[in-house]
């Protein structure tokens, strides 16, 4: 499977690479917030569910996805016992 770059997506739909990036970031945060507030009350569990939902199966993809999460949510995640234990 070949993935499109932000440049290719932007060119395809007529927006800039930056606009694509901002929309992806906004979408990841909306899905995280929905999972966190509606499905589970644990930020770590919400992150775990997001990983499954996005089919992230390697460290590099996880790192790239985690960079998209806003700083407030990262603080919540990183203060959980699961995160600090390294699970």
C-alpha cells in the first residue's frame, strides 16, 4: 500500500501542505478527546484505543502520531501510572 504525502493530498484537494497537516492534527485530537470523554475516563486508555483505531503497529508511526496530540492531553497521558511504568 502506498501512502500519499501531505503535498500530494493538498494538491489533490486544492489546499496547502500546512492546511493538510493542521487538519490531520485537529482530527487526531478530536478523536482522542471523543474517546477520552465518551468511552473511557483514562487518558492512557484513550491513547491505547487511538493506536488501535489508527492501526499503528510500530514505534516510528506511534512517535509521529504522538507528536500530533496537543500538550494538554500529553500532560494527562504522561501523568498516568501506565505511562510512567512504561507500558
